[in-house]
C-alpha cells in the first residue's frame, strides 16, 4: 500500500510543480513502460535466483528511490535545482521504481506461492 501511495504523492507533487495534467500521465507512463518491457526477463531472473534475497534487494532499492524523492522535496534543494530539473529527476526516479517493480511484484507472488501449500487450495475428493 505504501508503494502505491508514493505514486499518488508524486503525481500530486508533479502537478503542484507543473500545473499540467499531462505531467501526471507521464508519471504513470514512466512507471508502466519498464515494468511492461521487463516482464519476461524479470520472470526468467526470478525463476533462476533466490527469491528471498531478490525481494530484499528490490525493497532496498525501492527505499533508496523513496529517499531520493524525499530529498527532491526538500526546500533548499528544490530552489537550487528549479522546477524543471525536479520534474525530470522525479521522472527518472519513477522510471527506476518501475524497473524495481518489474522484479519485486512477481518475486513476492512467487514467495507467497512457495509458502501456501498447493494441497490447501484443492477441495478434498468425496
């Protein structure tokens, strides 16, 4: 839920900087494109790697990206860089989070599939 809220807050912040609804759409696009383009490759990597460590790595990378977004919202840095640079750096960080989500979501689903035994999903035969 927190990962989804970051996208909402970033969209609000970009709209506050640009006053342009198209800029909010670019946030969604910059997050969707890497996740869509890397879907097959991410599945291959997830199948071949240790899922627990991959989930830890993706969560750590996501926290670093959120720290970068927080740093971009600090007043002195915003005034030093200006709205244009803040906007494009935000798009870049959101693109990176899209790459991270391409790996994190399926990894979490694979871990859950390993935790829940398959026999608990079947109905007992009469």
